[in-house]
């Protein structure tokens, strides 16, 4: 009688997924797999409010990717930071211009990232002002990201430091009601690269001229009243 050979069935095991050091390596989920190598490459989206215990961050999602497994511990890295669309829609109002952009650039540690900034003017701006705002926004961001590592960029995004820096520089010459980074993450398919530049004096000079023209057109008091009315 032929000997019966039983097929070897591998049992699945639970592997716990942990956030990266930026979020204190806290557990964020589990995966049920046969071999630990199967966990590498898996992704999970986590609400930033849960990672930071801050309800003000509930409109932000971070995408984590498993890069390594040690024993039953799946270690991740941050692939992207993203604001949910509904949170941006709530900021849009009449008599404001929404300016958004999407481009790629290199970080200080040579990683290629895609970044999508957005800003809302305090009141309607001329086309020439919007163009110079766009150019200044790109140069400021590309120049800043060029000097920082990817981890430092994420740290500044989570703390709001990068967004505040961008808004402070642009608001000096033209009032902004809202300025955010709606998306930042590792670029999977490289396309156009925006070279980092730190010299954006020409753009700021154009913005200052646009603001001066605006004051001459409607008067200083009218400009201030419009800005206050939108706050």
C-alpha cells in the first residue's frame, strides 16, 4: 500500500504593525500572514489624531509602509501625509481665491517627493498677483525642502512649522486667509523635477508692487477692511 504523504500546511500568524520613530513606534495595527516576508510592502492609513492624541489633527491621514519585520514586529516608514478633501472644502469661501499646486522636488537626503500646497487669499486677487504667488510658493518650498531630510520635513509638517513658515513669508506682501500642505509623500513615478531655489526676492518684489497697486486703486483703509472682514 502506497504510503500517504500529508501536505504540510503552514499556519498563519499575527504580526503587529508599529509606527516609525517620528510617532514613538506605537502599535497601529496587525496583519495575519504565513511568512514575515509577506508583510514587507503592506501599507496602512492612520489618522494623525490617533498617533498624536490631538483632536485638532483628525483631518490628517498618514500612510505607513512596512519596510522590515523583526520577530513579530513590523516596522514602517511614512509614505505620505494628506489632508482629507472635506477639511479643505470647509475653508473655501466667496470673495477668496483658491491657489493650489502640485510638483516634485528633491529633499536634502536626495529623496524625490511630491508636494501639493494650497492657499486662500483674504480677498480676490488679480491674475498677475496669483501668478507671482504661485512662483514664490514653489521657490520657497523647493528651497526649504532641498535643505531638509525627508524625516525633518515630515516632522515640520506634523508640527505645522513648515506651513507657518510658508504663510509668514507670503503674507508679508499679500494677505492670505489659509495656507496648507494638502499632500506630501514619496513620489513613486518621477515626472517633472522642480529644482530647489532659495532666492525668491524677484517674486517678493513683484508681490510688493502688486500690493502697492492695490492700495493705490482702492485705498489703504479699504484693503485693511477687506482683510478684517474675511477673518
